[in-house]
């Protein structure tokens, strides 16, 4: 039996996200998103943080492959992340959690990348200087 295509895309998107945005034992800082890994580890696989990580990874994949179906999937994951974030804001405990702060930061990263239609691989400090990482 083969895994579902959605599962393969989601797993690939997560790998791409961490490869593009988060340091992977290289000792070199890629972006200011190093804090994602410790927050993400141990969270449920269908939560708001996992959904926005999937959306960002898929968005990066779409820009590499020009596959519109991947862009559509990214939009669906982004929408799910927004809905789950809104629901979580109703809980005082979850609204102040590390997962919430991380998710909202990544939602903003997604919004900036989509609005400017450039690869969203940049450090927030670059944005303040008017540049978008290389």
C-alpha cells in the first residue's frame, strides 16, 4: 500500500520549510526563525503550527516547480492555520502560548511573501531595511 499523495506533499513541505528557513546543524544562521524547531517538536501534527509550516513549505515548492496544484494546497493549509489560530485565540491559555506566537509569526511571513510575490526566505531585519533576503 502506498502513502496518500497529500501525506507525501505535506511531509515534503515540512522538510523544505526546515531546510529553507531553519538552521539544520550547519552552525550558520539562515534566518531569524531558529525558534520554530523547539516549539514545533512535540506539537500535534494537525495543529495550527503544522498547517502554517506546510503552507510555507508548499509555497516555496510551488515557486520552484510552478505547479499550480501545490499553490492551491498551500492556500488550503494557510486557510486551515488561520481558522485554527482564530479558534485558539478563544482560549486564554492557548492565546499566550509559544505555539501561538510562533504560528502568528509564520502567518506574517506567509503574508509578506505572498503580497510581494518573492521567495519568502528572509530575515525580518531585512524587511525593515527594505530588502528581501537572497
